[in-house]
C-alpha cells in the first residue's frame, strides 16, 4: 500500500513551521531539508522543502510562494486522551494563531487543527439521541472543548 504524506505549502516559512510543530508534538523531528539550486524558481540556497515527522507521521513543508494559503477545508485532528492534553495542544497551537469554534483553531501559520478529547465521538453518537444532542449543543457554544462541561451537558446536569 502506498504511503500518503501531507504536503504543506508555505510562503518561505516551511522550516520555522516545522520547528514549531516538532517543538509541540512528542517523538518528532526534522528528517531532511532540500534547497533551491541555480535552476530556481526560488533563490539558490534557500529552503525548498522540509521533511519532518510528528509522532511518526511524515509531513513535507514546501516553500512554494504566496500563490496558495491554508483554509479550513483541510485540518488535522488531534485525538487527545484527556482535558490535560486538550489544554496542552490548544494552548501551544493557538499561540499566535486564532481560536475558532467547536475545538477548531488556526495556528500562527494559518493551518487548521481540531483538538478533540477522547470520548467525543461516542458522546455525540450516543444511542440516547437526547444525550448526544445536549453534548452537541454544548460543543457548539465552545471554542476550546471542555470535556467535563460536555459530559455534564450530555448527562443533563449542566
């Protein structure tokens, strides 16, 4: 089976972005950097691509220029074990970025992330539809997801 590698387009910020991400995620590292040569199209010697791993997932950042930017049509979801992990990733990734609704944020490079606590999918898809709807209503009023508040809402004790 072929390996799928997300390729992220940056405007000259691929290396600092990779350094930012590897500083947040455990077991992460930069695995390779290529540079533009005399043939261009970027200035010779400047960074063309940065290959990096975030906890085992390979990514490539390319300095392609200003033609394309990130938008919410593509995001990366971080499934967190507990509220402590939600808080950690939310705080780190939103620093210099922009908080959005329902657990979504944009980091300082404009890349969208979803920071989701474990059990969220089960809560929203609870066989008791009223419970799932209460959790959904609570989530729609949040930026960073609060697992205790979501559970309380689902249980009807909020």
